[in-house]
C-alpha cells in the first residue's frame, strides 16, 4: 500500500487540525505525519495569542492535546523552518508539506506619527503578556493615558490587560515578569478608538461583557455615539450579536462613574488621523476625525478634528503573515498564494507560461497563512478539510523522497545538533509549569525563556 509521509510546519490549531482530519479521512494509503514548530511548545496562538484571562478560549488546548496524545503524530518543537530544515530537506524525507504558520505580525497603520517612541503593535504586546520566548522580558508601561486603535477582539484584549489591576490576573497563568510589569503600571485611562459606530464593531458579545466586569475600572461611553441611523437600527433588530452588544453598551450608559481608579473609554465614530509628537520624538497625543453614518452602514468624515493627550498608542488593526524561504508569498495580503490550499507559483518561463499561476506540487497551506487572519476555530477546521481533500486527490503528484523513513528525520536533526523537543518533552514542560503554579496557589505559571523551556523539555 502507498504511504504518505507528510510534514506539517506549524503546531498551532491549523496544523493539528489538518493532521487530525487527514488521519480520520477516507483514503487508500497509510499516513505518517511529523509536526514541526519553531517554538519548543505546541498550540501556537492558543498558547501565545490568547489573553491569559480567557480560560474558556484556552480550553481549546484540551481538544488539541487529545489529538497529539493519541500518539499517531510526531512533534518536533524548537525547529526553525528555513534554517534548521529547508524545503529541500522536506523533499528529501517527505511526500508533501502543509504550511500552517499562521499570521503573527501586526498589520501596518499608515498614519503620521505611528513610528514615534511609545507607539506599539498589539501583536507584540500580546506576545509579551503571553510569555512568548522570543520577545523581551520587559515592556515599557510608563503611560498614564493610552490609546488602542481598533474595534476587534485583539483591541479589547489589549485594552483589558492594560486597564485591569495586576493582582486580578494572578488566578491566570500570567508569567511572573508580566505580573511585575503590569503591577508597576501607572495607567489611569485607556481609550479605544474605532472609526465606525457601535453596531459595526468586530468584537464579540463575550469579549465586550468581560470589559464591564473589571474591578475598579469605570466603563465610559459617550451619548453622542448612540445617535443611530436606519442602517444601525436595522442591524440591532436583525442581528442577535449586535442586539446583545447594543444592550450591553446602553447599560453602561446608565452606570454611575467617578469612583474607580481607572477608566476605559470607548470612542466610536472616531477615525485616527495622526499620532502627535510631544516635541521629544515621543507620543504626546492622538488626533482624530469625528465620522458620521453614511446611511448605508458605512461612515463619512465630518471634518471635525479632535485631539486627546496620550503617552502611548497600540495599533490593533489586524495580524499579517510572514514570508517563508523558498515559498511564494503575497506581500499585499500577507498569505501564501493558493487555490483552496494548493500553493501556487509563477510558471516556468521555459514552459511558455510566464506569469501564470501554476500549482507548486507537494506544497499546501492551511489556516491564516492560507486565507488571512480572519475567522475563528470553526473556519480553521473547514480550511484544513479543504486543503486535506486536495492533498489526498493529488496523490499522483506527490514528491518521491530519497529517505522517507521516520528514523532518517531524527538522524538529520541529531547530526545538525538541533535541540528539538518532542511530545514527551512537552509533557515534561507542561507538568513543570503546573508544578510552578501549584507552589504559588495558581493553576500554572508559564516558563518564558526559550533555553529554559528546552532544558526542561529535554530534562537536561
């Protein structure tokens, strides 16, 4: 019987779901899957992109753990694609590869002053407070007044972590260095800016409700933002999510404020125009234009310009994919060019198909690097199903590896002196973090330094 030796680069939800779906799919060949990740631990953005005070979302890890713990997928952590292993290496040992590397960079926001000191990307801040090993241990939390630009869930995560009192995070797996940093923060006011109205936001009711549950934090909304047009009223009456969020926001309008030590402001119909220099190359204010409904669900500028003093700004306007060595990349969209997961590249000039997109046989994509950073876990599963279907049907175009044995891969990594981690290593690290947490009366405390993660995993 034919055997598929498959490499998957990326051990987050997208990669793990693809492996699980392929193993359960109807097929007339055997399968052997190796999962590679540049991080020493699996689970990708679920471990390093979800705020620590979101235990319900982190419960996804339990489902992913069940897949890996079946024992029919090998895990190689702390292995960097492009340096530790290359596309040629994959062709030598596998029949095909699926890239599931996600989107972890911040999308650009092209307004004047965004480059000033005190201006940050939300993705970098999330990586810091989630204990990502490749980011600095410290974060400059010196501002009393902070702006967060964006109206999606990431913007709310950033604003919530900034406004929340550090001691209220001790029930989570927040790393010690993050707790100390947030504890020393002098923040008093966090302002969230979105250019559309309350009925056009991209966050979910659950995220919104959580903001209102923060201890000693006043929720500030502004009556001027609730003068709805027909399109907004129609959205409230026809969409249950919008209805719930509108109800929550209007309840906040009725709350008494003024007693809390911190305030979280929501500014709708506010389009950021410029980050203003304080005269010393640092963020000093945000300048924005009031917008108004255009009658069709969008907004138009009113010409009214306002300015608000701030000392830091976080852009949370989306994530963006990163290019991979030897793999085509769409610089505008931040994705690998593909047709339903089949990676496409420009045709060979010798074939007469210059400029045409042709399938790059043996190479596939799934998750955010395939479709862009939109959608939830359900989309990731359907993404993987589509990609796996094409992988199965492309059997006649798979690579023919020189060294397809499972042992040849570990031998290659060992010869190169790569300190890779495996599933047993993840279990070691997992138990170590749980023990650290138990000693402090907490569920878990994350290990942050990469070398420590590797040494604990490998019991060195």
